[in-house]
């Protein structure tokens, strides 16, 4: 096949979205619609990718950080044909151009590869689909004698007979650039919308006896576009249901496939179980026999085999070792690394800390900027006071330390191996190894003291 150029049309305002955000930047599965389309386009290894932008175009450009994109501005939105006209000066003379749409995010790479195959020998090619309810789509009109494509008629311009046709134009097409250079300048806007239709290029192909091949998507939902929040929500469910089905086929246990959201990539080992209401963002890796219970959120995480994450836990940008127990209501913040058999209990928060084998913080604690050794027990209410108002400081807790409840460790400080900290202590200096350290005021009882009472009105 000749060289391949790809043009992604992404200039539309999207009035029905009822939003100041450009339509192509609304998110599906945690990524903008345009990012989904661009990711699929890259899998075809094209020689060039052009994105035609328009409404709030600066925001669109900021959202796409790829440096090899050719950005083409469509100042006035005068139709799809007009949009492609803007890109024409940037296209290779000896290439074919695949036209994709920034608001049609679910087209599969296999479908596009099939379209490229049928377009060999410099044919024009259309991606079409049969729809039970084709309302709103341009209709594919074929000749009666040979079933050749002879026209595409938009809904607003179609006759009653043409509106009964169920084969529709998806908008995705492949056209040799040698034809585009001749045909695009000839487009006219003599239609109800007064727009330049990309689909009118097909009439030029028919006039010039250029064959038009067609291909259909593997799944009809691939060609569904987004013009409203309602349609976006429907595509979100399609995406999530497809991902859930893939996980089930891989052997992942899902309590309810309808109640899981993957906003990135989820990689699972054997015998993983995921309860309802869980959200996975970025890249998440779950080892064998991991259990994630209800309503947890994991973002950019690696979780070792045999670990259980109890309900309502939030884990982000960290590593959890094997056979750990996390939660419920635990928060693991970025930069945390837990070794094997670590317990992090309810309402415990860890940030930028490492915890070695077998250590436990089971209740109501904050551990930040800390290095914690093996077999450490951290009592309820323990806090590492790591911030002095300007700088963060480190706390080191060595092996086999027992820290009593309601302890404050004022960093920088080291709790040496084997130390026991008495409950209610504030530790400001390094402790000697193997001893009991505590800091408390003498208990005093005041006779005759009375609680304050409310003033009577």
C-alpha cells in the first residue's frame, strides 16, 4: 500500500454537550475522546497525522502533548469537506488519507486495518454499517444492477425512499490524495446546511469511474459518535462492559460486571476477585489471588499476590507487597512501598513511606516521609509530625519497635531497634535501643473543680 496519512477531524463546537469544554476533550474511561482516536490511529503507523481543530483550539492542543502532530486550524466550521480542505496542503502527494473523527472513540484497530486492506490498488474505501434505526446518518445509495456505491445522501437531503435505506455512512473513509487534490476544490455547499460535505467526494469518484470499496465494522457500536452527554454516558457503559467481559474471559472474578470502572489499563493475575463499585485508574497490576473489596479506588498501583484490600480504600502511585492487608478506609498515597505481610488498617494514611516485612498500623494513624523496619507495631492514633511549616523531615523506625497509642513522633527523629514507646508520648529525640521511652506530665487531680455550664437565658 502507498504511504498513509491520517486526518482526525476535531473542530466541532458540540453545542448539545452544554459545555464550554471542546467536545473532543470530554472524557471516556478517564481519557479525552480525541486521545482514544489518536491512540488507535498510531497503531496503524501512519506517515503523518493531522488534527483539524477549531473551537477552543488552544485547549485541544494543550491536551495532546504529542510533538509529531500536524495541527491544522479550521477557523470557521463549514462542514467536514471544508475541514479536510484545510489539511490538504499538509498531505503527501503519493499517500492515501484516512479520515477519522475526534468524537468517534471506539473504532477498533482491526476494523481500520480491514478498511486499509479493501482499499488496496488505490481504491476509495468507505466504512459503512447497517443500522436498525438509521435516522440522522447519511445513507449509502447503491446501484440496483451491481450494488455499487453511487452516492451518499445526508439525512436532511434524503428523499423518503432513500431514508428507508438502512446502510449508513460512518464518516470514516480512505481516499487517495491524488484524487483529493482534484476533488476537494470542487466541493459546493448547495444543501440545506450550506456546508461542504466530505461525502460529496463520492459523487466525484462515481463520475470519474473510480471504484469504491466498502467495509463494515466488527461491532456496530464502534461507529457511534458523541454529540451529547447522554450519548457519552452510553458509550462509557459500552466501553466498561467490553472491558469487564475481557477481564471475565481472562479468569478475573467480578462480583457484578456492570459495576466496575477501568480508566486506564488493569492487568490481573490468576484468581483475582473484584467486588462492586471499584475504580481503576492509570496502570494497575494485581498479582495472583488479590482480593479488592467493594468501593475501592486504585490508581497507578502494583499489588502483590495474596493481598486483600478491604472496602473504601484509596491507593495511589505506590507498591504493595504480597499477602498484605489493607483497609477498610485506608489511604495509601504516592511514594509508598509496602513489603510482604504488612497491615494497614482503618483510617490509616501513609505517604512517601516504606514499611518492611510484617509491620502493622491498624488504626487511626498518619505515617508520612518515614522508613519503618520489620515487625513494627504502630498503635492507634500515632502521628509522624513530618512538616515544620516549610520543610518535610524524615522519621526512621527500626525493627521490632512497639509504639503505644496516641504517640507523636516529631521529625527528624529515629526510633531505634527494639524500642517501646509508652502511650501518649511525644518523642522529639532519638531513642536508645531496647528501652522504654515515654514522655508524660505527672497526673494531677484537682479537688472541687466543676465543669462549666451554659448561661441561663
